[in-house]
């Protein structure tokens, strides 16, 4: 017995309409969840579409609706749980708006980011979300006519959804200062020039107590464990360790604690280490990591809502992101000199 034609080629709306004995327009409305189609008919058509292996034709949808239903997300490092939580919020919120999410992991490389953006634009995405872009802002300004673009945590553009990075960094720095630390190191992460709010907060905190800015206490993290090993080696080579160090993120901080331990430097007895992000692993390591918690899932949700409003031609409301929270754990403590003075008094 010959197979139906739809079993030997891509299933179309017309195939489903023929099987359901309805007009193709009814199938289209049913698959879009339209109330103009009775629930029983919608259920029947949905079941037929699933049984027949129907896959929506995105190119056809773009031509008919002038919308692909796709959102492109350019993420620097999906291996970092920080971005995984953000992506989960993006996908959950996008589904509420009948949008599908395409994610590109660029590895934090500017050239790869450009390639991902170009590919998404070729696919006619309805919009782009760009968390912590590596490309300069002018690059994105030149693309504004191609698709709505919303940046995540970038203060130098009009359409952005932000956590309070400066406020979060101030929480960490104030915590270290209150413990008595005065010689504090800082690990800066990958960022385009002018987009370093953590560095800004670090320097402001030192100025607030009249502490000098010491360039030899500034280290660079490129997202790799190799760079963290290099930082640990640089620290151990100093004539005098800083009493504390503020790491770029939790991944950096956790790797740094491990690398310092390998060199016989104890945390927090010899040096306190604080991170940033409060990834799940932060509370599981030894010692548990002091850090600052960001609402990354909510940030992902709000970014999609903002993008959706922008795509609808509406003026998006300013997103209300919960403030960061300081999470104090065992990786930070008072400097050894302070502990010694307290014990002798």
C-alpha cells in the first residue's frame, strides 16, 4: 500500500487541512491558538499536526506575518552558570509570547560575536538580546534599523535592561572595608573600554578611605582557568599579599581559591576572597564563597518583555530588577593583623 504523500516529504498546512477536512486557514488559526476555532477542533488539529510530524515553515511565517517568531541571544560564555540562569529566564518568558530563542555562545570573542549577530540578522530574527557585549556600541548603533536590539547590563546605550553592577560591587567592597581590609586586590574581567562598573566601584571604595590605588594589585581574568592560574602565580610572587581580593565573578573566585591553596595560601586566613554572581556552586565549595547575588532569571525575563514591547512599536517601561544582595560566607574574614591585635588586647 502506497504511503500518503505527506509521509515522503515535508508536511504542509494543506496536508493537515485535508486530513482534518477543514480549510487551510482554519489549520493556521488553530495552530496559532486562535479563539476563532472551537477548542475541540484546535485539539484535533494539534494532534494531527503532531502525528504527521508537522514542522512550521519559518520562512513562510516571515513572509506572511512579517515576523519569524525568533529571538537571537548572544552570550559570552554558556559554561558560566550566571549566563545559564539568564538564558533560562529568556526562554521561559519568550515562550509566553510565542517566541523561539536562538542562542550563540561566542566565547567572549568580538569577531565571533559579530558573526553570530550577522547570522541572526540573516535569519530575520524579530530582535536581538546582547548580554555584556564585546563589540563596541557603534557596531550595534549601525544595526538599529535591521532589528530591535536590547542590551543587558550596558549603560552606554538607550535600550538596555540592567542590574545595579556598581551597587553590587559596592556591597562587596564595603563588606571588605568593614572587616578591616585596606590593601585589596581586584580582578577585572573582559569588557570593552569604558564598560567597567566593577572597577569604578573598586576605586571609589579605596578613595573613600584614602587608600592608594596600587596597579600591581589589579589582575586580568579572560574567562579561562589558565588566566586564574596566572593570577595566583602573580599574587604568590608579590613581596606582600593583599589582605583581600575581589574577583570578577564566582567562577574566577572559586578557581582562584583552588589555585591559591595549591600554593599553600589559605583562604581566608592568609587572604580573603570575594566573588560576584552567587552561582549555585558558590555555597558548596570549601570555604563557601562570599559573593553578591544577582537576580539573573528575572533579568532574562525582563529583557524579553522589553524587547517584545520594542518590537510591537511601544515605548518599553523601565524594567524593575530586584536589587543585588550580599551573601556573606566563610571565604572572607578580618585581616590577620586585625585578628592578632584583637587577640592581644
